């Protein structure tokens, strides 16, 4: 996901106060809030402290106003309240039985998820976890998950975490936690069950590739995410960026310095691997793009209320202008797509792999009272050439495809924001990954092609070389 860095509460509150009201007129919001209040009063536990009952209703009221004021597209207060009431009814509660915080959490979770797949209500615990994750340290299993068609899908296991060591894969569907089905629960409820104290075990049931289900026991741990891994592939520097946390740019620069220290003038180029990188902080995406650019725009962010913000590159390329290849796939999302799109538009890098995920929206964290927060889609981002990749993705310059597999992207998610008309560059050529020479990891065929491309001197030279090799060794004729 792509997020703005977590700001202090005061500037955000000022921003809301200074922002004009959205399309929902005040009297309309008042009428719809009254409709929700009837449902709230019917089901909320009357034994809860009066201050708690009032406080949770105030949180709901503030959240509705912020959605109306700041959401990327105009919202309809009636539809929002319809969704909130539906969420409460899905609990099948008995009258006068639900704790105020649980009722509001369910109502806001359903209301926010009715807007798009990335807007959500964050409980105080989830807000703390999110703050920790952007710092690169948090408790849990080490997986990115998303709700899709009422199923919980593993977006990506994070390298080096318990989830990765347990063998979880992108696309796995989580069906049960500790033997209990999770269907019908909110994503926040599921995350809460997956998280826990380090060294405790959680048992989850997975379904993979439409096959039979199986159970995995995973020991929770403090997840310390190292955002950059690197090594030398012959005379090519390989940089694997796993996430855009607040240390990503610093770690990438250190990695480049170590590569140059070891390889010196023999370095022929660099590979930036963004495969299965689901994104992170906007400022880190800008800084990492800037690391490879000397000038020009990196990205622009356009919101309904906030207008346009343009982020520019400054002079200075950490690689000294050496050739660059970028690897992407359907797991490359959000901040990864900002970097890939900027480097592609400036013709600074050759992109290899398969089309990226297509998440072109920005989420802003909006603190609420009592430690809760909203994660709200407030803007779309655009590459330097002015293209939105929302629901389209970034198509690489050279498609290197493996065995056909069913993959889902942003456009396949329920409630996904629609694609815009502007399209990006088309791939120049397409090859099967079977033509790729081996890399240090023989299973990573795309990496072998990237090394070969840099050693050949560029994209056109690589294509000519592969075509010549294919002509010299044609496949056997069918008998």
C-alpha cells in the first residue's frame, strides 16, 4: 500500500478544520447521522459508561465528516450510513448487548470498505501496529493480507519472517484461525487474531490454488523488516527492496556504497528488484526514485480537496549513472509502481517482468479520538508523463513471462477505483523466461535475464542477441 508518512495529530486536525465540506450537505449528514443513531441506541450496551457511549458516537460522527470532506471522490452520506448499518446488522446482535467500541468498529469498517479496498478504520491497537510497521518493526507473522470477495488473501509474505519460513505464498487464502472460520469477520478482526505476543503459536488454515486446505502452525515474532538485501551477480549489483518503510532509502544508499566498494569500476550496472513489494511510504518512494535521477518530476499527487502536489528529483545519482534494470510483477504495488513508473518515464531504467498490480491511490492516516484512526484514500498519484496507473499497472519494457498463472490485480478487487484513460508505454518485446541464462539462484530466471541484459549493453542488444540465438537453435519441427 502507499501511505503518506504518519504526521502528528495536530496538523491533521488543522487540515480537516480548514478543508471545506464535501458533497454531503450538513443537514443531509445530520439526518443520516440521526438514522444511524437509532440503530446505535438500539444495540449498544446500556451498561457501558455514558462517556464511552458518547465518545464512540463522536468517533463515528467525526469519521463520517472526514470521509465527506477528504475522500478522493464525492461520497453519498446515505450510502455511507446504509453500509454502516449493514455492518451492524451483520453482527446479528441482540438489542442492548454490544459494547460501544465493537459496534462502531464494525460499522466504520463496513462503511470504509464500501468505498474502496484500501480505506479502513483502525482501532487503537491497529494504529499502533501501523506506526510500528512504518518504522520497520512490529509484532506478528510477517504477511501482507487483503480482503477480496469476502476471502482473506495473502498479498505477500515478507522475506525472512515466520510466515515466509513457514512457506506461505502470494495468493494463499486464509480460511480458519485456530480452527474457527473467519468468513464474515472484518479484516481488522482477523489481523487482531493473527497478531500476538512473540513466541506464541497461531494455527491457520490455508487454501492454495483452489486445492484442498491444510493447516500451518506459525510462531509469532517481533518482525524487524530489513528493507534492502543485496549481492553481486558477476559484475552487476543486485538490490532487492522488500518494503518502503522509513529506513528504505537509507538502507538502499548503504547497499549501493557496499556494492561499489566491492565491485569498483568493474560494476556494469544495477538491478533493482521490486517484485512482490506491496509498497509503503510515499516519501520513501520519492527518495528512492530520486536516488537514480538527476532532475525532473518523480510523481504528482492529486486529491479532490488537496489539489496537486509535485515531487521533483534533485541532482545526484547514487550509481554514477550506470545502467539500471528494474524487475516487477503483479505483486509490485503502489510505492513500487511510483518508482518503476518514474524510472520508465525518464528512460532511466529498463523494466523487465510482468505488469504490476495497479494500485494508484494514496491513503492518508487521519487520527481520531481515543487512539483510533482512519486510513482513507485521499488522492491518486501520476507518473512524470501524467499517467495514472490505477487499475492498469505498469507494463514493463520487456515482458519475461513464466508459466501462465491466474493472477489478480487491483482492477479485480471489489470496490476498486476505476482506471483512467491515459495509458503508458507498451512492451517492446516478450520472451519466455526459458530463454534466460541462469543466475546465482537458478530458479530465479528473470534475474538471469536482467543480468544478461546489462552485460549485453542494453535492451536492443539483448533482444538482438536472444533473437540470434533462437535463429541459430530453432525448436525441433513437429513430426
